[in-house]
């Protein structure tokens, strides 16, 4: 589907010219004539203003290829286990979202492989957990209340490859009709932070298509933020901090910009933001700490800036200075592997999937029956596949290289078996403990544990006048130790119910049946009245005084009662759950430690043991599914992937387009992208013109001809083309 432009790794040029728009089919065709492709040089690329051999004008640039430095690593062909052994035995350790997704992708990409999934608990799904709890309403009548113990909302972005993969997965599972959709202007977009003892509204401006509405909303947002910056202690110093950031930016050319991006050293979130803000640490302590609490549950002065959502902040002092081919051009640095994924998903999407994408992308989504609908659908899909075996209640106690052959031995509480490949989605420190000290780089990894306190008051509107998604608590707030945030679940459920009713009304008014609005029985169940909240508390670290679940419940109730003025005798129903090591902590040096882990995995297991999941890459629903896809693609080569993902679509593509080389940055261990630290990412960088990419992202097949996705080097993996 995608091939190389330029030279092989052995003959990489010092500089590469700007890449112009070429059909991906043209790139794919080079796989059938690899000899000419591999010997081509940058001088063969079309020049500015010329026409490509496909006849399309090439006077606007889609992507600038990053000059190759010659030090990027590539995966060995041994990562593709099923290439020489289609009936390979593969084990997946862990039955959470990443493990379930990995097993499903493996079963699709390698239908002859025999896959065994091990889960220590009897229940599958990991931290994605929706429960029905029996309670009583204000009149003492029995009432079933649905609680989420884990994630409950997914935000999908139009230009995000992971979001597109998620939509495609929902269609593959047959649950797209169960997904609700709320826009960026919905109630869920209302966000607050708590500092020092009250809520501060930080809701952003409207994302409406109407220029008038957007302008008015932006004016209100600017006025509100200006007032907050002048009056709120949490935002003290924000205005001079922003002025310092914006007035100290240095323009850099494409090559120098990417060189700095690759070579920049890791540091903590707190230290980086403090430097950007001109030494004002209070802004980081008050604002960034609240955001970090809600996502990572950790300390901004310990967490790695390069391994979190703040990663781009390190490059803010530098401005990408690239000649613009058009007035609308706006360049950004992106990963070629993400563009590869976007192309794959776009080509594999049926018209129905495209319609779902138009409904879900660019807003918030979840499931009418709760987020566990996703993991339940994954389990059902796996149980229907003849090449998958699920072993629940099987605690993995030892993983070791087999002494008699090139296999990996997995010992569980029930049995012992050998496999050609093992993929672990377990918490990294747990994997280190069951591999006999062979991966010491993972033995010191930390994970934040959470007390999740679900609260339901039978009386409605108790969080008035503050409505929205909820609020996060800064590290400097005047609250009990460990309080991270409060989610307004009843507000979310009310918005979901109204969304479903509107779709039902549209069906009635239009006189046509809308399957997505009527097929889910769970959607027709109106949520009970009342005020439902979820309080998140971090379990104390090892050097802090312990806290019992009962104490966590008392702290949570005391906080919400004080915040919303709720009387102590107000009827309430609660549940407390504890999630151990549920959020891996990517502290400073995280990527360097993963580089060491990559080497240790390769040395001890010869590429037969790989890892995936939030211990290594970003936490969350979307990154977990992407990590599963990447490791499964690397393990299997992803040949004939379209036939597995979209049978109807695959018939229209040539064999060359049906073979996508797996992302070489994953490799045989799952950590290939970290093999040489940040230098490993060099060959995965491209500077993309968003004005051109916007045409590509509308999910129309013909738009694939409007963007080039070049790959100058695939290393040894390019041989599989």
C-alpha cells in the first residue's frame, strides 16, 4: 500500500527534497518493482510546479520528508512470527482492553495462528467495568443505579488516526449503533478546576460551524479567562507567563526543527512549564497539576514531559519556519506511522463506517449501556473465533525462554505451555517479576492506584449551579491528601438521554427508521433521577500513611457535601472500588528505561516476548487499542489486513495495496521505537500541511490521491513488500 521514496538505508542521502503529492496507488505499485524503487534517489522526485506522472498538478506540498540521519533503528524480520510459521502459537497475557484487542487483531491478521489469552481473574475487561447497583429512591422504592468504575467517555478527534481506528473497530464488533455522540459544544465540554476552595470555569470557546456563534463564544471565553486571570489565585501570573511564552519563540527551518525535536533531553512536566512561563512555577502547580491529576494521577515534578500529553510544550520555544505554498497552509510535525494508519483505516472503511465516523468524530462518545459494552463485544467476538482460546482464572507465575527450542514457556496457576510468541499487556513491574529478573529495566516502574467512590443521591440537581463533565483538583488546593477530581455522572447521563431522544424524534419526524437510534434496548432506559457523582482519590504511595476504602468513602462524601452544601442527613448510596496500579507512572527517563528494556527483551527472549499497553505508551481507551493494533501488526506482518477488516472494501484494491508493512518502530519487542532513545523516531517524522491533510481527512476514497505518505526507509522490513 505504501512504499519508499528515496533510497535504502544503506544509501540514505544527506538531504531529501520536498515531497509532492503522489497517489498512494503509485507508491504501492513500487512493491511490484522493488528493485527500481530501492535504487531511486531524491533527484527523481517531481519538482515544484511540475506534474506527476499521474497527471495531477503538484504545485502545493502535502508533506516535507525529514532528512535521514542514518542512525534510526529498524526492526528485524524476526518480528513477523507468522511469516514462516502461519500456524504459530501466540500467547497474550492480560484480559484487559489492550489484551482483548491484541488477541482480536492477531486472530484477524493471522487466521491460522493459534492464540491463547490468559487472565488471572474470572472476569475479563480490566479497568473497564460497568456495574448495576441496587439502591432506593427518595420514596424508598427499589432502584437500579449504573456505576462506572473505570473510563466512561472517549473523545474522538477528526484528524486523529487512533480515533479512526476506534470507529472502524466498533463496526467490526457490530456495536456502532450502541454508541452515543455528543458534540464539543455539549454539556460534557464544560470543565472546571478546584483551587484553592472553589470551582473555576475553564470551559473553552464554542466549536460551532457558525462563524457568528464561534466569534461570540470566543469573546465570552476571552472575557471570562481575563477576569479569572486577574481575580483567581489559581491563575495568578498566567498573563505574564503567556506573554513570556509568545514573545520568546525562535524560527527554525524544517531540518533544524526536527533535529531539536529528536535531540531534546527529557525533563519533568513542572520544570519544562516553569521554564516556558519565565520561572513562574505557580502556573504549573495550579493548572498543569490539575490536568495531570485527571489523566495520570501523578506528580508534575516527577512525570516525564516527553511521555505525556504535554510533550509538544518542549518545542514551543521554537517556531517551524517553512515556506507556505498557499495562504491556508499550516505546517505541523506528525508521525508517518499515524498517516499510514489513517490511510489503512480510510481504505478499509465501508460507507456505513464513514457515516458512523461523521456522527462520532469531533466530539465525545461512549455506550448507552456503559463503557463495558466495548470489552463485552471484544470478548464475544473472540469466543466466536475458532483460533482463539480464553483462559480465565489463570494467574501467570513465570515466563521464560524454553531450554529445548526457540520458544517461550508460560507457566500459570493451571498449566504450562510453550509458544512461538508471547505478548504481555500486564503492568510492567508485574512482567518484570514473572520473568526471573531478565528485564530489570521494568522492575522499578511505578503505578498509581485509585479509590473510585461512586455516589448517588436520590435528589436531583445537588451539584447546581455547576454542570458539565466535572472538575479536577490542583495539587495546591485545600483538600484532603489524594483527592484528584469529581465527575458529574448524572449530567453526562442526562445529556446522553436527551441525545437519544432527539435522534428518536428525528426518526419519527422523518418517517424513516434509524437503526443507530433504535436498536439498543439499553438506550431506551431513561436513567434514574438523582445526582450521581464519582470521586477519584489516589491510593497513598508506599511512603505515605495507608488509607482504607472506608476512609476513602468518608473523605469523598465529606468533600462533595462541603462543596455543594449537601446536608449530612441527605439520603445517599455509595460504592467504593480500588484499582491497583491502574495508571502507570511515566516518570523522567521513561523512554530511556524502555530503550534498556528493549535490549533486555531482545537479548533474553530473542524477540519472542513483546509488550504493549499503558505501561509503555499513553494511557486511555484509544492508545490501548492502537498499541494492540501495532503489536499485532508487527507480529503478523499485517498481510491481507483489508480482507480481515473490511471484506467488501478489499475487493476493490490490488494485492500491492493489501500488504502493509508493520510499523517498524514497534519491532519484535513492542519497544523498537525506543531502541535508540528519541533518535529512533527520526524516520517516523514528517512535516505535514494541514490545508492539504484536511481534504484527506473527510474519509472520501478519492481524497487519498491528495496527500503523499512517504516512507524513505523501512530497513529490513521493506523486503516483505
